[in-house]
């Protein structure tokens, strides 16, 4: 199976629905934009990023990973390009990882709440529940942290919600990425 590839479209004509489109930076422009992830215990993790594109209630950021990540079925080396998609009011955030040759490595959907897009930052609360979606179609759910944080019963309910929302999250993230000029050759 061929790996999906990411392309930048030279001309972007944004769709007015379902998101209000305020600003789009070319992939070569840069505006500092911090991602602030709040853990359930209250710890705040800051990830310096670049704003790629934003609307009234959403933002897409891009940064290079600062360390290696070893996920089930996917190794993400330090320096991998990572797009983050954040939409206020949605129960998720989405990351898209892109490799050296601009190939799509996978989507990572986080269960989240309290997503707030500010002028120069996004703040969101991580619920310790994630699903990795690979180009092969393989999905890996990570919810052991959620079980430890909330108990199995609540984590199981949250897991069911994330499983229902994961496809919609990727679809909405893909729509926004395309509005911002990031064109994905989707998986077959």
C-alpha cells in the first residue's frame, strides 16, 4: 500500500461553512503561537509552535517534535512535523504527523475539554484518552492513563465517546487543514 502524501496547495479558497475563516498564513510565514496542555492534575505543559491558520473558534499550529515518540505501531523521530488542530467546543484535539518526504504518518485524536483559542495561544485540558489512526487503518486506543485518573467505569464511558467521535474529528481536522492549504492525499 502506498503511503499517503501531504501537499501544499498554491491557492487556497476557503469554504465559508462550517467555520468562519479569519486568517491564513502560508506554510513559510511564522507567528509564534503556544500550545498549553493542561493535565488532569493541573500541570501545564507548554509547546512553542507556529500558527499556520486560524478562524473565529479554531486554530491550526505546526511545530517539530522535540523528542522521539514510540507509539504502538508508529515511531515518531525527533524533528517530525506535527500539525495540531484545535476547535473550541469540540471534545477532541487532533494531531497529524508528517514524515521527511511529507508522507502522512498518522492522526492522533485526544479526548479533550475546555479548548480555548486565544490571540497567541491555545489552551486545552487533556483527558488522558487517545486514539492513534495509522495509514493502514489500524487504530490503537490508549486509555490506561484515563483508567488510573478516573476509574474504569468513567474511563469506559469516555472511551465509547472517543470511539464515536474519532472519525468525525479526523474529518473536521482534514477539512480545516485543506482550508489552510494543507492538501492530504487520503488513505485508500
